[in-house]
C-alpha cells in the first residue's frame, strides 16, 4: 500500500459554523472552528487555522449551487486552504486532497468524482484564488 499523508488533528475535533457578516449568513461560506493539521507523505506540514473562511469545495452546475456534505468536508477545507495559500503546485494540492479524502475514508467512487470535478473546474479557482480570509471565533460554552 502506498504511503499517504495524515491528519494530526482528530476528526471529532473538526467543526465549522456559518459565516455571518452584518447579522446575515453568507451563502455557501463557513468558518472553520479549530485548527486542522495535515502532514503530507513527504513530511510537509500544512495548518488550516481556526477562523478560516471557505466553501468546503462547493461547485456549480448550470447555475445551481451544490454544497457537498459528507466525510470529505475536512479534506475539502484543507483543499480550499491550499488553493488560497499555494504550498505547492496545483497538481500537488489536488493529490493532497485525494490523500486526505482517503485518510478520512471517503469512498473511492466519491473521491474519483470529486477529483474529476477539481481537475475539470479547479483551474479558475486556482488562478483566481485570493488571500485566505480569517475571522475571530468565539469559544463554545457548554452547560
């Protein structure tokens, strides 16, 4: 079996909330709650910092927006961040996305489908990426 990267943060610590601006929820944007740490098979450490605003790899078909829910969410936050920060080539970032989805046990078919989507539609997102956006998060209060 080929060696793949790994998350250093437990899956149960992954969480996000809606992105709110001026008291209104921003459509298709979320705020990551807590850091996400990924280490590539080459030992490159990538940290998605608490408060990162992303869309969890959403996509548009014929003007209809689809928000993908499921096991790939943590990997999608990592991928969004890599497109914004460019720690390697686009191909390398897409490979990390595949590995992160495999690590989080996303089905092979879903990994293939998502990878096809970023292969076909990711060029514009890579080219037009902006600097990462972070917002301050508030700690949860559990009673």
